[in-house]
């Protein structure tokens, strides 16, 4: 019921009011892009400023009249506000303007409803829509009413509003049950990857930064790509091979936006868990966009909300082909860890150095050691081989196994607890031997 959209656009009046009390102001250009992405046909853009919103109509009487004139002159069927409206403000505006009124949250929900393709995505969007709708129900007809005394006056016992609310609660309960099943399936997949010790890299970034294009280039896939906001809703996972590292899982996720509606953050919790449980975040940034610093801050706000801000980030500045004479490069911090990469996913520029940077960023969680196993630890040796951690092996005259391994640090801690001994490099042993000899000479002289 929520996914059949009109094939043609609608004449729409856009309203953007600057409120003095707002800490994070909305971008009017982004608002227009959102409207066009939803299929609207903007015919007028009305802007203004207020110290604070009007409790009845959000705007004052003069601005309300200006909007009404624009609606009548352009025969608009829809008015979009670049703000969050209360249910009463929305109803009052519709009564005054005699057309549909939608706020920023409703607009984003509508875009998500159009973009949802998978079963999970549709469940998540419908759940968000129902939660938003539950506070905006109006009494559409009155043939159902409370029971009354007298013959022929006994109604169904519920008002239509109450019946709608009950049906919505039941549907929300069913959707939550379905999403819980999806969440458990995702958790099972993550446990399988953890057992195989395959790290996960999650693509994050502001909407339309080029994440899906980059995902396709790195994985040789053909996921949907479009120059529009929220082209990707359904997360996709694919295996990639990184140089001098091995296999990793790359996840393409939904794009973020400023003041992302809370209903969407909650509804897409199962999808966003792929981000919050990742080993590395590729933060894709549109380098050609003048608002890039603001967008980076908004993405980090969402990452904080979903508990992923502490995960290591590699910033990927995309679309350098739109900047003249700019070549791919990598920036490192003082510890030699890559922090920033400049590429063009569309042109395929810098993808090799990006793979190198991804491998180096993940290598911080990987240990390369030589370990010694006694003959009674054959089961542990078999486990190391089964997981692909062993790079070389030799057996000494005493029957001890000397293994060169490459494995996650947490796995190294586990094998040492089970009896494996980390061997010290020969040059370090020689240095320590010389030091100990010098120390003995000092002690003997004393």
C-alpha cells in the first residue's frame, strides 16, 4: 500500500524558512534535490525568515497568504516544507492551502519508499512510514462510532480513528517481528565471517557521494547507480581481494543526510549494524562539493548515533576528475597509517592505491609472528592451517613445529593462551645476548 507511486511528477511549491533558533540549518539546494528525487516538479520556491516557528501554521499569516497565492497561480497539488512539522501544523496548513502538505521527514520517507527494492528494505521503510503516520491520523469518515443506546444505534464500538490506530499497531508489531528475523540472519552471517576471520569494510558517506560507483569498481559488480539522492537503500556485501593482505568483505550501505529522520535510523537499524560491526569504514566524500566539510560532520553525527564513530576510518575523497590537474594520492599519519586517499571512482583513477591503503589500514589489526608449537599441540596446528594462518613451517630435531603465521591480534592472543610460544627474531636475540654479557662483566667487576 506504500509502494505504488505516481508515474508522473506533481506541481510542487517548495517552502524554506530560516529559523533563528535552529542550530543546524537545512540546505535549500539540497532540499530542492530531494524534491526532484521524489519526482516532484517544483514550480515555485518560497523562502523567508522567522525568529521562531508559528505554533499554528509554522509560518506567519503573510507568508501563508504568499504560499496560497503560489498554489493557486501554479495549480500546485503539493507543498513541501524543508522543516519538521507537527501533526497539527500539517493539518492546519492543508486546511488553509487546500492541498497536500508534506514536511522534510515525510519527503525523505517517500523517497525511501520509491527506492526500496528488497524484502528487508520494504519492511524497514513501511515501519518508518507507519510510525510517522500514527501521529497524523485523521478521521476520514464517521460510519463507525461508539456504541449508543437504542435500537439501530449500536455501532461497532470503535471510532474510525481508534480502528486505524489499532490496525497500525498490529502491522508495526508484525513488521518488527519480520525485521527481528532479518536481524538474526545478519547476525548469523557476521558470526560466520568472524569464524573465518574475514574482516568487513563498510562504505559510508553522504548521499550521492559515489559509494555505489566505488563499490562496483572494487568488486566488479553492477549494483544500481544514479546521480540522485538515496539511489541505494539495500545493503550489498561482496568479497574483495586486497594486495599483500587477502580477502575482505566490502559492504555498500544507505547514504546519510543531515537531520536523518529518527524513524529511519530506528527502522534501518538492522542494515546499519553492518556499519557498526565493521573493522574499517571507508568514508566516501565528494571532493568536488563545496559543502564537503559540513557533510563530513553530518556523517559523523549519524555514526555517533549508531555507535560506529570509534571504528577506524579511511577518508576517500572521490570525484577528483572534476578538479583540474588533481592526481590520486595517499596521506599517512605520523605512525605510517593511511588516513586519506584521493580517487575518481567513475574514471577508475587511484583504485590501486586505494586497495593498498585499505590493506595497510586493516594490517594494523593483523599480526605477523613466528611461533613454536610442542608436539602435543597438533590440534592447535590443524586449526591454524584450517583458517589459512600458516605461511611457512619447519620441524626441528626435537619435534617442535616452528610456524610463520599471519593472523588477527585477537587470534594470536588465543593461540598463545593455548600453549604456543612467540619466537623472538634472531637479531634481537643476539642483541640481548650481547647486552647480558656486558651486564655480567659489570657485575663481575663490582
